[in-house]
C-alpha cells in the first residue's frame, strides 16, 4: 500500500495514465493537479490548473482524463473551463471555454480516436469539443431536470451516458454520423423509482452500464444499479451501505449514504464503489458479490492492469488530502481470511 499526500484540502478525482506509470489527482481546495509516479509515490509535476470559480466551490477540480497516448492530461473545474496540459512539463496546451459552459464542469470523456472531448456541466448540458481547434461541435441541452452530475462514454464512443439529480440514466446516440444529425436520447433504461443517480460508468466491453447514487425514499440508502445496454434491462442492484443484521436469516439493514464514484476495472472483473458515508467497496462485476471493503469514501480508480485501486480517505463531505493505492488481490485475500474461522488443533 502507498499513501500519496501533498494536496491542500481534499482530493476530488484521480486518473491513471494509460501505461499505469503515473496517477493524476485533482484538489478540491488548492486548485492544483498533481501527477505522481505510481510505483514510488512521489510527485513529478504540480500544475496550478484552475484558479477561481464560483464562491461556493472555488478552485475545485472535478474531472481528469489522460489522453490515450499518455502525453496529455485534460482537466475540468469550477471555473467552467476544460484544459489540456502537457504531462512532461506541465505546460498549458489549450483551453476549452469559448461559447462553453455557464457552470462547473463535472465530467470529462475523450473519444476513442482522441478527436473530440465531451464535458458535462452544472448548467444541465454536455458539450462536444474538437480537441485540436477547441471549437464546440455539438451541444446536448436540458439533459436532466437540473444539472448533469456525471457522464460516461462507451468504449467504442457510440453511446454517451449521463446522470442528474431527480432523473434516471439517459443514453445519447453517438454512432457514426451523429455530428451531421440530431444526437438525441436512445431507448430508456429500465426505470428505478425513488432514485437519484450521481455517478455512471460503462463496463470495458461496453455491454453494461452502472450508475450509483442514493434512494430518495425514507431510508436514503446508497444504491448501485447495473443494466444491459442493448435492451436496457435491469440486471441487478448493489447495496454498499447494507449491514448483515442476522447471518441466519440473511436480513440486511441499510444505512444512509451516497455513491459519488464507481468504476469497472479494465479487466472487467471488478466494480469499485465509493460511498460517502459507508466507505469504498469492491464487488465481483458478474456475480455482484462483495469482495472487499475499505474505510475510504471518495475517489475510485483502477490501474490499467487492474492490480491497484485508488481510494481517498475521509467520510461524509469532509474528504481527505491522502490518496491510498491498494493492491486489489491483497484486499480480497485479507477479507477472505477475516471471514474464515481459524481451525482448532486437536
């Protein structure tokens, strides 16, 4: 396990480089992006990325993504702009803001060919930008009832998923030719009543989409739902805040919470979930069984080889300036050992 420290204030987001050599983190108060060497845990670059924004969320960095070649890093923050940085020297390459968002940027997604960039925002829109020219190519407006909290692009770039408060997951058509036509919403996913989704992600093969959030019913429990993309069928739900009250009856109690981040591992075997009150958890993506838990409630990101998971300490909305890099298999073995009673010698 390695612990990365250096931010002033809590860490909002983290992203691994495509080769896994680096991990980038974005601060919630200091407005900096820090690039760390994954193996050693040392800082190799500090970028003063987003300086200014709304008084309530000034300096927050809410989105990070490396380019597919690993030479560039995209960031988005509360100053309503997205930026592209050169990883080797931290220099600014381009700002994406002209005729852009009117509120903070909550998510960034890069197309598979690296030619366009999607940014989601609190102004209830998603903008598609030309990476090279910085011009807006397409705009999705009125995506949800209020603001767009998170967005995810399918691995082949043909579907964009968005989530917002008081609304279900929406899928947008980005198949070839979408720039020339009207990129409207696709078939709806099977609805879930009394849910507010705050995060969304696709499986590596693009066959599944998962969303996490909270129940709007009286228990306000955290929930993750998984759908099949091609027909929108709900395959199952996870309860990260569940407590096994009675092992014999299988009765499960729920605690209030919110799933702010979730991610499939690149190998497709695992699903990582960050619950702001109940900690982070690791699940088998196929069987939807719990594999491991961590006393960390923010930021879930997997290394490209699926061997490491990045989680941030902190509870509720306090967050932390400490990011932990944990071995996935070691965490699973530890939980298995704790769950297995020790054998008695004769």
